[in-house]
C-alpha cells in the first residue's frame, strides 16, 4: 500500500486499513487510501494533520479508493467544522511508482480555507 512518489519522496502513512504502518513525517503528510480504508478513520487522520500543519495530501488509485477518499474528506470537514475550521480540497493527478511501475493516482490536496 505504501509507495514512493515519482516527483519527490515524502514519507507516507497508510491509514484506515488494518495493519496500517505509521512512518516518520518528512514534509507534507501524505495519506494513502485504499478501497478497504474506513472513511471515518481516514477522516480522523485528515483532521489531525490539518490541526497540526494546516495541509494534508490524500492519494488514491482506482474508483473504489477514490470513493473512500472523497467520503473521508467530507467527514473530516464535518469533524473540523465543529472546531470552527473550514477546509477545501483541490483534486489533481499524480504519477506514483508502485513495484517499479508508474501508476496515475488521484491527489486531493486538503487545506484550511
């Protein structure tokens, strides 16, 4: 589930899936979402990163994973709104290397408004 990015190599953290690994953070927090990720768990991670640094990057590959990621952003927005924090999400494409193979992922940049 964890993979290296082709444009840079920030350390990533897989969230919301059983046995998700937590790795030390280097730059912007990158949250990898899979089809099996629980949106509420991913939302909690997004909210925590937003509280800490104001910006989170969510990556997903495929329709199922992207569906879970979008639901997580919506849930995180409701979590944070209770604290008076509003967030916005900017979608884009990103190339990632998985097992020495390039894949196109959806990148959701989540930031405080």
